[in-house]
């Protein structure tokens, strides 16, 4: 159809329909991304009715990619990666390799070339950070050890995909027959350009960006500050593409990383969030426009095979890798559920692959189909964790193969002092809150036993002569090994609300009179737990305890009690 005002009609239609479809998706308890993709399908060329302007939608999608990657850079945490490096780094790299091989094998079986097979496999290997964070938040486990491992895993995946974005053009050059004469020249130029850009950003950007933001912040103008953040994101991305031959996505990612070094990074993230969210929606809508829903009818077996790789193959590979690295079954199932979907990076890789003529258009359609289905069923996969964990543990042979019951850190040594076996405090969780509690207990000279799912952490505590048990506290054997039956108090300091009910139930069965102190995320969670379990103890809320501490400080400052 003719568009008299193509930009306005595309924007208005895309945003309005994304709002409607996103709302319906939320009502159906599906991620909003599913609604945005469906909105794109509705206004795309493969469905009847209004068809949005494809060229304008593609340019808006490019802006969406830049702002998405800028957000990834802003939130890129080296600390999270270092905290979970022993499992996230080897686990993610091996999982990417396994999933890429599975996806590439499918592509080769369908008769695609090696370049297309590699791009297709990589696209299926990387999960969506947006979907993962929202899923972990909805389950209340984002701040838990399992949640942090999943986030660290995704950080490694994101870094691997960023490297893939750098070298995909080189792969395209090689696949077109230029390898005999120009391969090493192109490789050298690529490395030189990327290195030059990174050095300029690290040396100049880290000096210029904080000072620029400081001067703009001094004006007191909120709109100028927001404008400076968006201009930096898009300007650096455009400059990286124009002068260094890099992708918009990679340039925007480095812009976010550099801005994170500034003390205004939190404000930059908050001020740019509405723009990032709006253009991210347009990015997903434009991806939906590229999708032909007829693929579900014309190629149902191919779609099922892709979903099988994403949801089953990749998840099983991740679970086995986590267990082989000596982490509990619960951690393995949480990580595998977190990775059982694909999203924004898959679309970026697929789109670049099509642009470079490495990946056939059918490959991008299969990637989008796999994303739609895997994102839609991901919340239900999380709900299967507890039943699946119970089912596996009901089979001793399976449990022994998943978890090493002979691990010495799973029980207290025979030489443990009697004071740690009777009347002791059992502290579950050794995160930020747990560490503070442990230091307080140590200063007071109280006897306590730490229970945590991080084996390395328990090993380190043992070297400090701190008594600890490694394992999942929602498993009866773990609390039994902590001698919960004779304990004086159970302190649940973990933010993993997923298994708190089981911990309370097990503790009550083994010690009906035990007092329990629980770190709750919200008053709603506390009310639910109180209705389900009648126990002596108290709930502690992060917000209310913070307010209480501030009130105490103010009263003390003014000489009041």
C-alpha cells in the first residue's frame, strides 16, 4: 500500500499493536517479547491487512539494536563474571560449543553451506538476557547463587557472541573464495581496527565521557543529560561503523561499557531506559515482520528440530556440564531452564548472517520460530524444576550419578566440636546478607554452621575454621548433615525464595520447636509463608530493615532513644 506518512504510520501502528499484543501476552502469563514478535507478524508482509514500511522498520530496528547493546554494556558486570568464573566460563564455552555443533549439524543435514551452518548453530546457542533476567525476577531467584550463576553464564555467552560479530565479516570473506590471497590480510585488518577502536575508547573515552557527563549534569537540565547519553550511544556506534568498519551493535556495546566507568552510570541507565525500552520494542516488532508464519505449516519438522535443540538439547548439555563441575542438582536444573530459550543476540546474528549472505532467509525464519516457541514455554519450564528435582531424587541411582554423596564437604567431619552439633545456629546462604550475619555471629562467639550451594565457598570457609556443609538446603540430607534436629535456630539468609518452603517444612519435620529467621523479599511472600507454615520466628524485609536502621541513626543523632 502507499504510505503518505510512512514513518508516522509505521511508528504508530508498531507501538500500538505491540502494546496490545504485549498486554495480551502478560494476561496469558507469557513474556512480553512474544507479544512484540506477534505484533510484527501481524503488520508484516506475510499476513493480510496493513503492511508497515519495511525500510523504515529496518532502520528503527538498527536503532533498537544499538540501544539494546548499549544497555548490555551499561549493565555488563565484570564482578558477576569473576564471582562465577569457575563455573560460568568453562560451562558457557562448552555449552556454546555443544549447542553450535547441534545446530550446525541440522543445517548441514538440510544442505546449507558451512558458513550458514556455523551462524545458525551460534544463533541457537545463546540465550536471551532480557528473557533470563525477567524469568529469574519472577521466580524470586535473581539474587540467589543459582541466579548469579545463570547471569554470569549469560555474560560469557554475550561476550562470545560479541566476538562472533567481529569475525562474521571475515567468515563471509573466506566463504566467498578470498581465502587464498586475502584471508590473512583481512584478519590482520580486522584485528587492527578492533584493537584501535578499543584502545581509543579505553584511553580517550574513559577520560572524555565522565567529564562530559559531569559538565552536563552541572547544568541541572535533565533533558540535556538524557540527550547526551543517547547521543553518545548512537554517535559512538555510528563512528565505530563508519571509521572502523565494525557493526553498530559492537560500537554501542563499548559505548555502554565506557559509560559504566562513570559515576553517573546509574543515572545514565535510568534516564536512557525509556528510549531503550521503546526502541527495543520496535526491534522485536521489526524481527516479527521478517517472519513468515507459514513456516509452521510448510516446515513443521524443521521447526520442531530447532525447538528441540534450544529447549532439550541445549538444556541437557548445560545441566550435565554444571553437575560435572560439582554443583548441586538444583543449580543444574535452574541453569538449564534459564538457557532453554533464545532471543535478541540470536536475531542480531541471524540478521547479520543474512546480510553477509552466509545464512539463507529460511534460516532466520527458523531462528525466529524457535525464539517464539522457546520464549513462550520458558516460564513453564521453570515450573518443572521442583517436580523434576523430586522425581530424580526419588531414584537413588540417578541421584548418585548427579550428586557425589561421598564428597567430604557434604557432611561435618567426625572431629567437629559438640557445640556445633547441638543448640547451634544453622545459617543458610552466604551471600552479602549471609556474610554480615556470619561475621556478627563470629564476633559474638556463637556456634553456627553455614550451609551453601557453592562448593568452593564452603572449602574456603573450612580453611578459615568455619564449620560448613555444602549442598542445597531444600534437600533433607543437607539439613540433616547440619544437625538441624538439635539446632537452636535456622537463619535463612538466601534470596532464593524458590525453595524456602521446602527448607521450612524439612526443618519443622526434623525439629518441631526450632525458631526460624527468614529473609523475605516482600510482605506478600511473608504472608504466603505464614499461611502455609505455623512456626516461631520472624521475617526480615530489606526495605523495612533499611528504613529502621536509618530511623535509629536519626534518633541517635538528635539524642533520642
